C-alpha cells in the first residue's frame, strides 16, 4: 500500500512536539521559586525547616536539569514516555518538599496541579490518567504524613482539620477538572489544526488546477527559444543542401514543423492568457462546474438560476476562485451522499447579494447536530436505525468544515437548516425535505462586474494548429 504523501498527525506524533529545553526552563523557574520560598520562610517568618533535606530535594532537581543540558542537544524533543517520566519526577520532587514543609498546611500544595495540566495538553489519555492518579495519591499521603511547621519558639503552625480536609478536596477536584478542561481545549485546538491543514491541501489542489492556464502560457514562452534555434538551423541546411533534393525536403519539413509548433504554442499561450473563462464565468457556469464531478453518481441534479428582487435579467459573472469552486463542490458532494434521488442547486442574485442554496430530499441534518455543523472531527451518536441506513459511512464533519472555511474565506456566510420536521411521516414530507445549505455573498465580493466584461466575454479567439 502506498504511503500517504502528507504527514498524518496523531497523539503519538504530538508528544514529540515537547522540547526538552521548554521543560528545563520550567524546572529552573520552579527551582528558583522553591529556593525563594525557603529563604523567605527562614529569614522573614523564622520557621524551623529541615534545611538539609529541603536543599537535597532542590539539589536533585538542579542535577537533573544540568544533566539534561549537558547530555542532550538543545533541539531534543521528548517522546511521550520521556515527557511522562519528566512530569512524574517533577511531581515527586514537589511532593517530597511538601512532606518536609507541613503537607497540606503548606499553601503551595496547590502546585501539584501544574504537572497534571501539562500532561493533559501534551500526552494521551492513559498517561494523563496515570499522572493524575499519582498526584491524587501523593497529595493524600502528605495529608496524613508530613513534618509539621514550627516557628523558632516552637509554636506549631497548623490549620484546623476541617479546613485541611477541604483543602484536600479542592486539590483533588482541581486535578480532575484542570485535567479534563485542559485536555478538552487542547484536543479542540489539535483538531482545528489538523482540519486547517486539510483545508490548505484542498485549496492548494484546486489552485493548481486553476493555474493550468498560466502553465500553458509559460510553456509557450520557454519553448520559443529552442524552436527558433531549430528553425534557424533548418534554414541553413536548406541552403547547403540545394544539390540533394531528398535531404533538402527533409530540412524543409523540419522547418515547417518547427513553425507549426511555434504557432500552436502561441495560440495556446494566448488562450491561457486571454481567455476570460480562466478568470471568471457566469454564475450558472460556476455552479455547474462545481457540481460536475457528482453528476453521474445515480442522483439527479437540478439547477435553477434566476434573479431575485430587482436583480435584473442579466446574471452576474463570478470570479473563478478555487476556494469557491472547491467549497461548493464539497457541499454538493454532501447533498448527493445523503439524498434519496434528487439534489437542487439554486442561485439567486440581487443588486447587493449573490445567494446559492443547495437542498436534497434526504433525511436532513440530525437535529442534535445542527448547532455544531461545520466543526471538524465531529462525532455524533447515531441510533441503530440511522446506522442501518448507511452502515459504511462514518463521517467526521471534515468535508463540511473545509467547505465552510473556504467559502467564508471568499466572503460567504453559511446557514444550515432542514427542509422539514424530522417527525413528519414520509407522505407528509415536502419534496425538498432534507438538508438545506445556503451561502450568501455580498455581490461586490465575488462578482466580476467590471467594464472589461460588462458587455460579455467578447469575440471567441481562433485556436490555430497549423
């Protein structure tokens, strides 16, 4: 099986996005904060601390950072397992410091949330769950086992048991909430990133197709010089072969064919450069071009192009922008996929707007998904009846997201709705009972109503081949 031509991003590949340098910098910040807290506790608040053990715990973190700096290159990226071990080390070191400094009586116990939050944004679910479980276990242990905090005169510093229990509850709830919240946001960002990559690839593909006219013109320009050389050499051969009729005729044939190639390339270059259809086309042509790949898939496509109020009888010419073509094509594909027999593509125009509406006779969008149409990688729970209708289809919403993104990039506004109430019987459902997608543009955004084309595309240019 051929390898894909573009990278596939998943959870495992994202784990390698974490730079070791980033983790080192964060650990230096934590070490600086820990040293500052110990200095303030000793000099300002005059607390009794196990200074040797505290410095040993901080020294272990310093040694780990120095080893990472000198052993690994600066551009080292951590694997998922390495990131997990790094965060587990930081969590263990912080927990040991809490044990030495009063356990849950120490307000800095809240910092155990930091490693869990980082894990939720960078690691897969099972690693995050293990680290969150370790954090809950550690914070529970230091709630019972710790060295109490005392002032220099021996006064015990301790909060009431009910407050200490409440502090423990808040940290445990915070671990779960922050992990879920950070993970949900990170997943949405990653999904959007992947979807935008897919959108850019689709747009690049459509742009290549649009640029074929420019390629033809460039080819005509580049091949002009070698053809001129062939013609010059053949002309010299004709003069030198006057006594050899057969070879002279061959040289004349080479000259004539070089002239023919020059004329063909000149006509092709002119067509690629001057053909206004490469840049714009009537609205009806645009929607038919977008729908053309899906015209032979067993469904009937109906096109209707007519003016709206005060729109005038002359339909506007529209810029043939690749995002418009590809976006409409995706919408038509979605309608064909879910229709029963018919798909309608209607276009209307007014002096201010151009509106395209795509409808089908299927069952429409799931009511519970209407508010989320256009989100990438959308997962919808389907009933057994819905799965039975299309057992082979597992949509992720990526096609509609690409279409929505591309059309909005061109200035369009999309609305999604259903043509009928999903609770109606088959006999009560209207003809256009399925999904309805409407795209509306300000006319000035996509119409090519300039003086050059206001009177039509002009006279057709002949395509000479010899």
